[in-house]
């Protein structure tokens, strides 16, 4: 019948509650995935920076890849900075930052 008879659609309050929950779950999942994508992009960028810094240190110092990476980690630890930050400094300046977080301070050692 095409006289405007009821459609098989369910407009009950229970259906609305179920649909709202599903939308909320999907919204949370989209937010989680968006955060994950951002984290993966940061990791990829960090990895590239670290790789470039290792290459620079290898070329400048004649160091092995392992030794150059260890140098980045050592400076990171002693200066309480992330390895990616130290690597960015190396890429920008062409030099490994000093391992002493307070250069000129002779009381630290």
C-alpha cells in the first residue's frame, strides 16, 4: 500500500539508546585512532631525525652507527632531554651538544 502506511522503521526509545551508545563508542574509537596516527607520525619524524643525526656523527667522528647512537643516548641521559631533541640539535648544528647540562659548572663532577 502506498497510502502512507507505517514503515518497518523502529523509532522506539530503546532503539534510540542503542544507537546513541554505538555513536559514542564509534566517536571514542575515532578519537583513539586519531591520537594513534599522531603518535605514529611523531615516531616516524623522530626516527628520521635520529637517523640523520647518527649519520652526521658517523661522518664527522668516523664513529660506527652503534657508537653514534650511544653518544646521542648519553647526551640525552645526562641532560635529561629526549633523544629526538638531542638529534634535532645535531641535525641543526652539525655538532653533538655537550653532555654536561650546565657547561662551565665545575662542581657537577
